[in-house]
């Protein structure tokens, strides 16, 4: 084996008293792609920054070496690093929206680096900049070079950053969560592009991600970090098939797989949370959460051992796990089988429209022009039975959140009707009587904002009980304890403030508050997307356990089609404010699909590279395309018919309704059977 | 615990601590001053006309042989009552209007804010003179001292309410879309409770800073009105009035002007230092909280 391109030898990094990385040994060959996965607090970003020499001032390399082609970067001066940056080593940062200089044109930003690193003249650099935009498959490169960052979409910006990193042909590319801020279909195209460009340029890559799925199909090797330790490192396929570390196993089990249904297989959530970095456990860092931990694990730090050729693991009990005599799977919390419920209709949406009015200019007001409006939701018909779960999937701009907010009355619907049981709901929450409010509750996306930071947890939980159920005194206190217990939080938490809770704990409180008044319908808008993977599974389990216990119907909104398919009984797919497809979740992965659903399914990270990719960007909701709203990006567009005529709703043999001109039988012929995930 | 840490942060900075000390001294003087004055502030001491500062008369005596120190001390009370009371009224009204305007939005917000813009476009002193002139026209010249005090009070409230309202409104506007406020609406909270429990706490830091700042400007404005002779009337010991009287006799009794003038400056600067320190302490606390979270 040749000398590695990048080699970390017992690398330790600390921020003041916080241990961020502890004796990391890791190497990367020329042209190899290494995935680095871990949750927040694992040290994965610190590792990426340390390799780049970009550690913040309070961060210190406290031991070990970072060798790039034999040179120790940890000991390099700033001037030496500057000679390496951009030429041998380049970074693709996480957030495209803040990583480009908003005051400089795209071409100028690209040219600046080229002039500095390659010593090109202004004109040469400009020409090369346009060329590098073409390399990242950006159409109309000349026009883009003359544009400012805000004129580009997120996907385009991320491509520009990729062009920026690759323009000087680095030997090692560090990608720090390069697609986390993007929509799923955009993410899929950007990831494909990264893979192709790496193959073309022969650069090695260090791929940092919290998403195992993203790493799965695109790296040769994967390293798993947990609480500053490298816990496992193996060829990617092997890591996914036979994880040896209990933490890796837990991470894999936290994700619903396509086709997994919650009634049959509950998700295995990991108990507890990542230990504080200023107070790491003396033994194995994962021992406090590990189902296999014994005395040795709690007392003694395990060594990093090679269990199989090329497969290293830091665990005392790997021989037993490898031999199959110990099961590292997290214990499943038993859930009662869902009762078969008569699908008595609960919620009915008829032609619901949500429009956000825009401002007119004075001239337009005087000319008597009508107020323009963005139609966030346009003519949606939906039904939901009592106790059922409806999943709504869509990317940003699909109108899924507006629809959810219309149902609870936070975004008053401007057209159509929403009926709960037999009652037509007033559009604005302010016009809804308290008994009605008790029936409809919502769990918000961002737990950091969901709780009033100035109230204690107990006060927050008491409000719906006082307002909607009229509880007072001891009954109130008892019910608050009951709620905390139901979401598995200790009773002392009633006296705490949100600032003292972790994100997952806050979301538990928010869920408890939503269930407090025993609603008939719960709307959950991306309730786990702001949380770490290992916490997500336990929140999803909690949501559906409470839902089963209380018999509440749920509308579950997510951009993650796998999660929706796992949780929901029925799934609706939205695009540009309209429904594209509805149908039972069990049939979601089986063709025929609406072409948009097909693209969403193909974009599931870890689903492999197969399947269709969407070109272009989501059109503006201010001027939605005529005919079928999806025709501008549809891989199967029929041309004029799709551009001019509104599609019909067509029923498929497996119980779906599809909003498309193409007959289901033809779609079936066009679409591949689903593949199994690695 | 939270209050405690704010106070500690505030006092850790020398400039803010000085500001806090000046304001505290001023408040003490206002409360106990009239009881502690060595001489009657309005009584001429015929044996000592125009004496320069001495051990007996710390700030000397003025052209009417009144003890300047006693008058400055006695003036603290009316300054605090008028400035503090006027600020308080402005803060109460401004907060209420700002919360409703920011939370409700729409045409109500538009109308209120444009009206306030119009008021704010006039310099504060000009607006105050205009209002006092109107009051005088309505009630005539022969109004009691209490009536004049009420007039100044009213003027302060009118001049400062729009400023406070704008500050509170901008916070309310930012907070009303937060999930916790929306959650409160879904849980059937009534409007007053949403405004006071869900939104107001977020506005408190900005409000505290604004109140301290308004207070310092109020002292300044009252003194200006006194100086111009439209505020508190002689022979009451008002600082602005004293500066004006002292100015006329500057060549003979410079101390009679300098003592109240320096006092005004010190108190205004002190209140400003306090406002700045408060702002800094609150910002530091928020940063700390973010770090902890």
C-alpha cells in the first residue's frame, strides 16, 4: 500500500477544557473517499476544521499529527498553510447561504482564488472561472458569473462553492455537510455531481455528514465518531451490513428503511444523550447508553482494534458481537399493536386555498389593480379518518407547512372549506372557540422556539390545561406530572426553564403540551428535522405511542419520504401548493408513482444512484406553470398536453390517486421496481 | 438569580457602576433631600448675600441670599418626580401601544406608527413648547404649581410615548411569529395574556434600556423648559430655572449658575452611563445563555 495522502496520528483537539477529539488515528489514500459520520458534539466538524487548519482561536491541537502527503499540518505556520489551501486542500462548507460574499459577483469570487493560488491574470482567471462553473454543470455560466449570490438558488450556490473548491484542482477535498441545507431532490443531484467530479479530478475526499444515508452510496470507507472518539472505521458496505460498534448499530436502527412500517417494526431509539465533552466517562464514551456495557466498559477505555482486515472498532465486546453471541441492538420499547379503527371521517378539506397577499405599489393601487397573492396552497382536497395518520411529503415551497398552518388556523385559508367532524372551521384561529381549539393541536418544527423561554416547563404545560380543560389546583398539578411522565421526563422538570433542556427534551415538552388537552387531531410539522438522528427515533416512537394511547389522528409533515412512509397510514405528496399523489403508505414504494414521487423516491439518500433526477429549480409560486405545475421539471413530460391542460386524477391498481396525464399503466412501464437498500 | 447576575454584571464595569452610583445618589437626594437641607431653599438669609462657596454655604448663596446647596438638593425631588413620573407614564403607554400595534399589525399598526412618525419628526423641545403653549392658552396664566407640574408631566408622556412604542413594537413584530406565541394562540390564550406573558418578557431588556435613556433625556428636557421659563415657575427650586436665574447674575454669583448646571450634567451623564451599562449587561447575559444552551 502506498503512503497515504492524509494521515492523522493520535490527533487530539481541545477547546479550553472541552475535549473535542481524542487520539484519532485515521488515514486516507489518494483518490479515496472517506465518510465521516457522527451527531452534533461528536467532533466531526472539528476534525474537518483541524485538517483544514481552520480551527477557531480557542481550539488547540493538543497532541498528535496531521500529515498531508508527509507534511505535518498541525505544526505548519499560517504562511505555509496559505500555500497549501486551495491548491492541495480545499473545503466545501455547509451553508451556501452564508459562505459566499454577498457583495461580490460569482465570477469575481472564483477569479480571486485563481489569481491568488495560480497566479493567473485577471482575464485568464475570469475565463477559467466561467469554465469551472461549466464543470459543475451550471447552465448559462457566463450569466451566472455576472450574478450576485442572492440571485442564485441554494442548489446553484452550493455548486458555485464546489466550483470554488475544485477550481485549483486540490488533492484533498473536505466536504462539511455539503447538502444539509438543500432540498432532497437538489441534494441528490449535487451528491451525484460531487461523485462524478471526484472521479474526474482524481481528488480524495473527506465527506463529513450526520446522515448515514448520504455517506452510504458515495464513499469507499466510513468512519464513525462519537463524543470525541473514533469508534469504528470500515469499508462502507461492510459497516452498513455488519456494524460492530453498538453505537453504529444504534444509528443504523434509528433510521426507518423504505418499506419498513411502524406497525410491524418499531424504530429502535437510543436512550440517553451524548456525554458532556468537559466530563467524558472514564471508560468507553458510549458505555452510559450501551445495552451491552459491563463493568469493564464503564471502567476502562477500549483500544481501537482491527477486528477484520480494514475494519477497526473501539469496543471491548466486539469479539462477541462479531461472533453473534452478543446483540448490540437497543431494546425496543414495546408498543401495543394499533387497534383497527373504523375510519370514521374526522377532517375534510375541500378545495382549500391559502394565499399570502403581496403589497402593491402606489401606482398599482391607483390603477385599481387587484392585490397580487402567492398561492401557497391551491385547491387541496383531503380526508382523514379518526385515529389515522396522514403523512404529507414535499420539499420547501411545496405548501405543506402552509396547509398544516391552515388546518390549525395560523395561516387562514382564503378559499375552500375545512370541516372537523361536521363543523366548518373558521379560517382564523382567533375566531375559533376554545372547545374547538382543544380538538386541534400542533407540534412545531423547531423545539428551540416552541416553548416560551420565560416560563417554566410546568407553566407552559399548565396553559392548555387551564384554558381548554378548565383544570385548577391539585388536579392541574397531577395532570402536569402525568404529562411529563407520558413523555418520559422526570417530574422535577416542571420547575425548569427551556434553556436548561436539550433539544430533544424540549420537543418532548412540546409534544406533551400538544397532547395535554386530548386533541382529536394533532398536526406535526417536521417535528424531528431539527434533532440529532439518535434522538429522532425516540421522538417518533413517542409521538406514535401517545397517538395510539389517545386515539388522536395525526397529520405528519416531512421532507423525508422514508420517515413519512414509516409512520403514516396514508401519504399525500405535494408540489407547488398542489397535491400530486395520495394513497396508502404501504403502496408508496411500489410503482406506478406520480413522476414527482418517483424523483423523491430516487433521491432518498442511500437508495443508490439509480432513478430519475430532477432538472432545474422549483418554479416561483407567484407565477406557477400552466397546465400541470410539474411539467417544467417532469422527466416524462408529454409536451403540449402537460403544458396547457390541468391533469386529471387517475386511480391506480394499488389504491393510489395520481394527478397526471400519463395513464397509470404507462407510468408502471416507465418506472423501475424499488431496489433494496444496502 | 437572573436579576442578581444582571446587577453583578452591571457593577463589574466601572463606567456603569459610576452611572448607577450617580443615579442612586440622585434618588436618595430626591427622597431625603428636602429633610436634609441645611437652610430653607426659598428663604433669603439676609446676613449673607452673594457669598461664595464656603464651609457654611457649600455652593454659596445666590443674588437673593438663598443657600444654593439647599436649592440644588431640594430641586432633586421635582426633577425625579417629573422625569421619573413622565418616563413611567410614557413607558406604560408606549409599551401598551407598541405591543398591540406590533402584534396586531395591519392597518391599526400603520395608522399608529405614521402618527407617531409625525410626532417624532418634531424636535422634542419644540413639541414640548408647543404643547405647553397650548395648555397655557387653554388654562390661562394663573395655574398652581401642581398644575404646572402636571403640564410638564403630560408633555413628557406625549413626547416620549412614541419613542417607547416604536422600540416595543419592533420587538413584538419579531416575536409574534415565534412558535411559542403561535402555540399560545392554539392553546386558547386571550390577547392580554399573550401580550403580557408571551411577548412582553422578550421586550423587557430593550425596554429597560430605553426607560433609563428616556429618564436621562427627561431631566434634560425639564431643565430646558425651566430655563426657558415655561416649566416650573419661581421661586420653586428647579434646576433649569436656577441656571436661568444664575445666568442673569453670572458676573456677581457664578456659583449660583454653575452648581445646578453641573448637577444637571452629572445626573444626565450618570443616567446615560447606566442605560449603556444595562444594555451591555443584558447583551452579555443573552450571549451567555446562548452559550449555555
